[in-house]
C-alpha cells in the first residue's frame, strides 16, 4: 500500500509541476560547488561539485572534483564514479592534487598528478580522514581522524553486550603525520600519531618551515567542549608541544601561521565564553609570546580567511546584514577595511591559496545560482571560473527584496521578501513567514533555489506564495549588541520584531492576512511554536526541530552552556525564567494545524522536544502530524529526506492556505 | 613498547645478510610488459606486474598489473599512472597521445577505460555484458575497436549480433540430429513427466543449473574444467565519449582477432577461420581478411585448406602484409612471409628465418621488418631488410627481449637478463647504446649474489648441436664439490636459456641452496630451427635423454660436481622425460616430476594437449603400430625399473596433462613399495609454476627442495 501511495504522489507531483522549474524534485537535481582552491601559482583552480544520488537503494550526496584555468577555461572533470571525492587540495609544488574519497568504504586520502594519471590511495585508515593539510615542504601530510571502533566494540555489538557509560568512552579526533617518503613493510606510507594527550584535535596549521604545527584542541569532540578549545604548538620531529593559549572557560580556535612564520592568528571568545557574544581576532607573536587583539569587523563574529602574503594583514569575512563582506585587518591592530565594498552579491566559501595571493569564493544573489569566482589579493576584482549552473539560465526566478521595518522598541529590522513568480503589484497573495534558526543565524541573499534545508523558497514562489524571511534581534550580521539583544527574552521582543514584519507585508498589500502560514526550524521552530501558542493569525504552521521546553532542551542537548548563556542561569537556579520562555507552557492555546518535523539523530535539539509538542497537541485534538526522519541530524542530510521535507512542507501549506491553484 | 619489540626482531633478520636468492624473493620480482612509445617520442608507456601481499591472508599474494610511464630522457623517475587495486592492463595510447585506453576488470569482466593524459581519473568506456578487450584506436582517435567473446548459446539469441536468429552452418555434431535446428529455443515449459519437448526443456534447465554437463564437442577439456562451451570472439567499434554504444563489425558463429587499420582505406585487417564444413574444434586453418568499416563485408587476403596464416601485420603504408604460415597440425616452424596486400599466393615471399616469430613490426618506411624470435637460449631482435631479404640479428642470445616498440629513432623494450629478471630499456635503432630506464628489480638485487650461467655445447649422434648451461652455486668456493640439479624443460618445444624469464628465480634459488644447476635444450626444443624441433618425433624418450644426460656428464667433467649428489626436476614433458630417465638410469639420488605425462595412451584421452599424440607419434592408440610406439615411448611401461626416490606433483585442476596417468604411476610404485610421494595442489592448473597462486609456487619449490634434502645433504 505504501509503495502505491508513494508512486501516486510522485505521479501527481510530476503532473502538477509539468511547467515548473523549481519543484522539490527539480531542486534536488541541482549541483552545488562545495569547495574551491587556487593552485599555488594561481594559474589553476580546483573545485568540487556535489550532486544527489537517489536510486532505489541509495540516497546520498556525492562530490566530484574539477579543475579549470584561472580564467575559467579548460574545465576538466578529474574524478568520476558513484563514490564521494571531496576536499581537494594542492601539493605545495602544485604538481599533485589531493582529495578524500570513500571509494573503498572508509574515507581515505588520495592524490593524483596534475599531468594525468589515476589517484593513489595514500592512507588506509579504519575510521575516516576528517581534515588534512600538506606540509609546506611537500614531504608529509598532517591529518586528523577519529578513533576507530575497536574490534572489541564490534564484538560487543554483535554479542549484544554493548552497554556503555555515558560520556565515558570518548572517540577522540587525533592528529597524525603521513610520511610520503617512507613506506612500511606492508607497502603503506608510514604514519605516526602526533598528539598523545587524551584530547580532540580540531584545527591545525603548518609553520611555513614545515617543522611545527599549531593546533586547537578540546577535551572531547562534543560541541560543548569544542567551544572552549585551546591552542598549542607542537614540534613535529620531537613531539614536544607548548601551549599558546590555555583558558579553561574561554575558546580559542582556528590558528593560522603568518607566511613569515613570526605570528599566529586565531579566534578567541570572551572569558568566560559568551555564546554568540563578541568573537575576537587575536595574534600571537612567537618571538615574545605576547598576544594582541586586532580591531575586527562591525559584526564581531566572522571567519579568518588567512594572511596577506606580506604577513601584515589578516583577510577576514563577516556577515554584513543580508550580505557578506571581506575585510582586511591590519596586524598592528589599528585598521579595518571593507575590502569587498561595493559587492552586491552574496560571497560565500572564501578560500585563500597556499601562496596567499589568490582568493576563490562563490557569488550568488536571490535570483542567480552560485558560481565560483577568483580574485587576486591586492584589489577585489572577481573573475568568473565556473558555469556549473549554465543549464538553468533562462528559468525565471522570483523577485526578492530587502525590506525594513521598525521592531519592538523602534529598532530597524530587516527581512527578505520574496514575491510570487510573476507577481502583479496590488495582488494579495498567500503568505508564509519563515523564521531562521540560531537564534544567531541570519537570512542572507543566497539564491532562492536550493537543495538543502527544509523550505524550497522558489517552489513556494512558483506556487504563488509571498515569503518573508526576517532577521529579528538575536540575528548575526548586525553587530554584537543586536545579536545579544534577545538575552533572557526569547519570545519577547524578537517575536514582536517578527510580527511587525508580517504586518509590514500586509500593509504593503502583498500578504493576504486570511491566508498566512508560518514555518521555521530549530530556534525558528521555537518561534513558530511560540507563535501558534500566542496568536491564531496563522492558518497553518510547519515546525521543524523546535525548542519547546527550555529545561528539557538544556538538559538533553549537546551544547549545555548555550541556554545558560542566553538566560544567564542554569535551569535549577531559575526554573521560572526557563518555564516562562518555553512554548510548551502555551500549548493549551494552540488551535493552528501543525506539521512537526524532527530527525531521530538530532543531538542539538533532541527529538523529545518535538514529541512533547506533538503529543500535547494530539491529546488536545489539534490537527497535527509529525514527520520523523531516521539517521538525520539537526536537519535532513540525505537527499531523499531533503526531498520529503520539501514536498511535505509544500503540500502542508497548499492544504491550508492554498497557492496559485486556490487564489 | 610494541615498536621496540619489532625493532629487536628485525635486527637479527637483517644481520644475517642473506646474499642468496630466497624462495620468497619470487614475490619481489616485478615484470614489465606492453611497452609503447608515445607519439611524440618523449615517453614510454608500459605495464608492471607486481606480486603484492593479500590484504586479508598474510601468507597469500596477488598479481597486480598497473600502467607506468617513463621519460625517454631518463631525467625523471618513471611514474605510476594507475593505482586501483583491480589493476590496469593492455594500455594503448591514442594517436594524438592525449589519452590511454586500457582494460580493467569490473565485476569479473574486462572493460575498457580511458585515462586522459592532461589530468583526471580514468573513466569507463565500455559496459559490455561479455566484457571488452584488446582496444585499438581508430587513426583519428575518435573511436576504438575492441573484441568481446560470446558463448554459442548466448549468440543464438543475441538480438544485436544475431538479429535473424541464425544457427551455426557448421555441424554441431549432436548425435541423432540431422541439423542444428535443435539449438533453436525450445519454448516448451520444463516438465520431467511431459512431452519430448518439455522433457528437453527440463534437461536444458538442468544443464543451465549445472546439474548436468552434456559433452558433444571434441575438445572437452579446457585448462581447468571440462565443458561443452564454445565461444566466439567478435570485433566492435565504439566512439570515445561517455555513454557511447558499441557497434559490432563482425558476426556469425566464427571468431575474429587481431584487427588493424589499413592506411588509406576504410578497411581493417582481421584474422578468422570461416569454415562452414567443420566444427571449430576440428578446423585449424587461419585466414586473413579485409573488413570494410562501411558495410562490414569481408574480402579474403590469405587462406587455404590445410594452411594456417598467423601474426598478420600491416605495413605503415598499408601496402604490405607480413605474416607467418604453416601447415596445420604439424611439428613445424611457421615461415615468416611477406606479400603485397592486394597480391596473389604467387606473390608471397618467404623470409629465410628458421625460428618461431614472437612479434612482427614494420619500420616506418615499410622497408624493414623488426621481429623477435626465441633462439639459442635467448629472445633476440632481428632486422629483416625487405629489399635483400637478409636477416640481421640485433641483440644477444644471452638476453630475452620481451615487449618491444619502435619510434623513428628509438627502440623501447623490456628485457630479461641474468642481472635482472625484467627491466625497461631504450636503445637506438641498431639496438646499440642501451639505456636502463627502470628499477623494477635492480635495487633489491643489489644485496644479492647471483650465479651466472656458462654456456656450452656438443654435437649429438644425429649431428645436432645441443646447447647447455652450467650455473655454479651462489657462494662457490673453488676446489669444493657440490650437489647438482639437472633441470629439464617441457614443451617439448620450449627453450631455456639466460634470456628465458620463467626459470630465472628457480635456477638462482637452487644455486643459492648450494646446487650446481645444469640445464640443456635437447633435441625437440624450440629455438634451433625446424629440423632440431622435429628430431624427437617418435622418440620422446631415449634421444632427448641422451642429450640431457650428456650435458650433465659434461658438466660433471668440469670438476665441481659431487656425482653422489645428483637430482633432477622438471615439468610437463620434462615430467615425462624424468620418469623415462629414472626408469632407465640410476644415477640420481632423487627425482621430481611436475605435472608430467607418463602414459601416452591415457594422455590422449585426458589432456587437452592430446594433439601431441598424433603429431609426434603418427596416429592414435587404436592403430596397432601406433599403439606399439606409444607403449614403447611411455615411462609407465618401465615403471618396475624405477628405484630412484621420486616426488610427483600435479595441479588438481590441470587438464592440459591430467592427473590420471600420474596416479597410475604413483600407485604402481606404491604397490611395489618404492620410495614415492605424490603432491596435488588444489585449484592449480598446468601454469602453477609460472602464473599460479604464489603460495603454491613457493610451496612446490620448497617441497621439491625439502624432498631432495632428505637424500642429498
């Protein structure tokens, strides 16, 4: 019966979307550029392209590696097959291309000559390569890998003797050196473990002379420990390490050596760490061990791209409202320059090459799919590299614009309003409010067509909906104050910011106030479940992985410092506040039909949150369904699950507020 | 702690400093093949076969062949082009040099892959359900010819190769059936209690499910199994682009091989045997045709009843072909010949070269032929001047030329020599200024001491010059006397010498164990011309025995062999000859026959090499005079005379010589209480010592040595 239903639903979809370009199924056929890196000489660029493989027996994303010249010519596919080939990198001499692949079951490291030839398997690991980096001398590769499941573990699992004590058997992520000049008796390249302490190595970076590695580490790979990681320097030959920054309650991460080897730049949190508080860029001076803080960007939270070749500046990127900007931070700590000023497209995936003179990245905007670009480091002058999306040119995309309104206390709030495709001014159309997660996430001007997440914005627009994606207080991209303005106030002024945005779209004459729906995931799920407990203005809600009970959330999630950071107390010290801000405490008011979605493997917002809301609504006879997804984490990660969430959301909204068909 | 223990274990091992070749060293031998010079002349593509430890079983090894590229300047080290554990073989460079087509096994079937030489991993071109092999590039590089083999029962129903559902024209020899119509698909439903058609459907089903093997063909023995299968090799073309579909160029219940483009035409040259009158098992002719790529029609170039035309090679201009010709089913050396492509039989010119030809290639200007031939203990390169028909030998008989390719000014080749069992070399067109390009074995051999064979010869009673070689023990001390191992080759048309690859390791192994190794090419061997090869007809026993024992006597006369410590070993025909020797001579302390033939009458029935019986003995066991010869020439006839301790080996799946006569021999000796041991190697075929399971190769060599050690210390 089930298969017949599935078949039927596919059939009906294909009929409905006969003229559509961006149905959920069509969205899942999109390719994504997942990595870019320019060669050391800047003449060529490696990139990886991801596609979904959905057959009767498979559902996974597979990357393949491509090569092109820095002017976009000579596009060559380097890897093929139905297994994943990802994380491309150049050897320091630019003659070899390395990547990771699971073609033999485990994720191993491979390399192939740029001049032609099959790739050689460099490692034969039992778990899987996590990160890797070539030694600048080209003779070795540092890589990190989680502890493998032991033979005893396997036996215990088979023999159903696989009990464990919580938090007591940690699989650490370890750092290894792979010697490319030495093979062992079995013919494999020799590898040795570098850091012997019981810690997880997170990021690592070679000194330019190839003799030392700087790395960040935490006591376990759990997110809550990783956030307070520390930094050490290790001599690869002797294995002797030296702490750079060791702060039990603060986090330091992502260390990168300056090209002249004299300094190390890294991120540092406040001490103690304040989740989503200001993130600082600091520089460690190897000569005297002094650490200085650099003047950073207006958002106080971003990404270190690397050093300029002269070792005098840090290239850094940050969310800047609904876009991203690249900044140059002077190492003397005095200046910050918005280097990509004037760019109106969204920049993502910014990557610096090994010689610190070429930057590759993706550029897109709401009505244009992402392609890769390259620029030198002197002036921002992007040159297009790829035409991965050429097959979609000419397919109409809806208009999206940034709109602004006044929030709870008069603060300016921004949001992205996507109009229905072929919208005629003055038309009142069904309307969907989409709330982002975080809460320190941000809606940026990425293309409305996508194949990830839960909400196919372009599919909704094609079906006649207007969609508002607001950035209420708590969002990043608007400075640390704005990001922290929802402390102890979830469901308070953030809710008002959002509802004022909805009123704005009604006032604009776009949204039909009688046909409004709300959808959101994670913190967006929190707001959605808060909304349905506080207003009946929405006729339908789609709620994904919601936080509905702050106590349950804080005592079951993998980031247990997070809510105490936002609510300034552990739950047992302030039950009242935790209760007051829990949507579950208002579930008795809910009348709106609710679609819940939650993944079984979600450790960030465990599925118990979704189940509590579901059972409460069900027992109150409120219309509710819950889509549960095995294996997925804090959101769908397999393409068939992506597709199912996309389709279910479209169908759910269509059922209650209609789209084009029911206007 | 663990690493310290390992370190201690390693020290004494290294400390011994074993300079002799060890039995396990056979797994270190790497072998070059498929040598091809790139069109720009700058690189050489070749394959390397290595023996690699099995991932699961620490005592097992696998053969893995990968493609390599060497820079002709020798300035940079050769680099490996393929790595995947399934290996890669038969590389063919595209005419523009930008791609390499090669074959690789996918789900047990060979398929053709394309490796772009300007970067990127190989991609799979063919997905043939019966596999694809032998890629040949079209001159324009846009497409590839390949061959694929299909079974008779599949060909009958194949909609592409046999759209009209035709049946073989030649008789399939099914008793009680007038014609082949019984092969047409029986649509009846299988029912053991039903009509004759339903019963036949039931019986066919049992055959498909391997409950019965029905044999109606003459050659029932394959190499490792008994089967009634017949397969046909067809030639296809496929465009070199992803998802391309192949098109068959040949059809019918015949096999086609060796396709070559004919310059200036839209034709290719192919070899086949289009005989409608005889079952393929009985038809031994080989013909040469031109195949039109436009309409797939065939035009005969060479072919005659009773003749086999082989190794057809088209000249670069497309005007000449070189080939070999021989009467079918004869003990003969096929004659190297040339002819204008559009010539008649009377235009055939025979080159005076009384050696079997391994490979033929024209020079770029059509004026010369480069050929390789086994001769006098080596494999030599010869140049044939087509104007004068003069044959010049360009390389030494002390070495073996393997795979070879020619450019305007260079020759690239793999070579076997005493110093290394395989390396890649580059030379000028006169084979001078040889330059070593690889280090396949040279490095690991640096710590080893090798024994160098010394060549001798004598004239036998028939006036034939018999060559033999003597190898001193590795750590030879003058004045001391050593045990001797007489090694004898099979065939009987094989030839041994310092340029022969398969015995390199075994000879050095026995020298390392303190033996003097003596081996000869007795009458009947290849490498010395047709007269020499035919000198053992109706005389497999006494004559060749005389040649090998005379060689041993001569070696003894050199003064360093202890005649109380003589042993003898060899395989196949040599297994036969050793049984003959020890049933006529008692000088050996111990003997070992591997995969031998002992009773020619039984051998006729159980071995796929049974044609040797009529070819060498003039007929069949039911002919009284022939039976008399077979009995006279069979060692089993003299089994009661054997007193030498005897070790017998046989591969359990060896259907070239079969195990039954060996067991007859063993049981006879056992009944008589003689000193005998019989070792079967499960799964092994006749090729056990050359390309068999490496653990069994080591086992057999060690078991032989261990057996000899019981009698010779």
